[in-house]
C-alpha cells in the first residue's frame, strides 16, 4: 500500500500544475509534506510535441519539484467526460493516497478541459466518501472510503477573487525550472520543432512573462514577491482559534 500523502494535485494535462500551482508544490515539499500529482490526460491533442515527449517532460519536472508520486490516468485529451468509469479511476487514487488537501483545476478557463476536469474531480471527491461505492487496489485489496478535508482550485487563464494566496517567493526559480522542463510547450529558444509546430497560446514569448506578472501581482497583495492564488471550494473556512490561524503578520498593510 503506497504511503498516505498530505496533498494531492490533479491536472487535466501535464504542465497544468507546474504553471499554476508549481510554486505551492515546491514549497510544500520543502516543508516536508508528502505531495503527489495525478495528470488526467497525456495532452495528446496539444499542437506541439508528442504525448511520449510530454510524459518524459512531466517526469523531469516531477524530479525537479521533488514530489513523492506522479501518475497519469490516460483519459482522452479533449474528452474529460464526467462518467462513472472516470470517477472510479479518480476515486481509486483518492482512496489509495488519502490526501488531506486536494488541489484541482480552475472552475472556469478558456480551455474546456480545465473546467471539465474541475467538475469531474469535485464530483469524484464526494463519491469517494460513500461506503457503497466499492473499489479495490491493483492487488485486489478493498479500499476504504476517503474524502479529502479541503479542496482548492488553482487559478488558470480566467481570474477569480482568491480565498488563499500562497507565498512562493523562496521557490520561484525552482517552479520556473519545472516549467522549463516542458521544453516542447513553452518559448525558451531551444525547442527545434518541425514545420507543423505552430505558435500557441502558451508558447508565445509573452506567456511566461504573464505568469510571472500575475504571480507578482498576487504576491504584492500579501506582501510577498510572488504568490499563487487559490479558491477554496465550499467555503467559508472554519476555525476555533482565529488568533492562532492569523498569527503570522502581513509584511505590508
């Protein structure tokens, strides 16, 4: 039985996590938490690179971030449908790794797969806690129900007012190194694509500048150099000790 993880991060495609929650993942790993990533598809509809190359790039990025687990469920890119079979695959992951915190795709995005993944994942979280939905490990051992205690959406192309912004200033370069591991996808003056490798929304030279600018914007709001924004699902967040919860002072007011 694999070890329990503190945090599990799901993504529609390889590189979603690195772009939009990679700093948070790096920070959590450095703090000693067990973190894993599950990519739903291989990104085979992407205009650049190949599914095989993207899998190699995802492995390299995982090594840079130092995560404990990276899986790919092989769902069809462009058809992340909310079916029983897809939910069962996700439920098996949730019950296997039993994370306390789940990070998932944005509820709305220019890419239809991202919103579809968010809906599929949110529904799977609920069903994963039901005792009458039975699943088993690969060795046939039955799995106990499990529902993560907290679920958060990371921000993608469409902004929302965040519930939480994570200070990722200390790991910003590591996050960027993980992004650069996807050499087929992003502009870095090194990928020698063929004539059929068009410029895309994310390979445009300005895209990574936008990623940095947004991180600086949200970081500034919390008094940090760089920040990653999240939307807490099914808020508000409860506490019985607001002083302890808010003890860390904001650097700027």
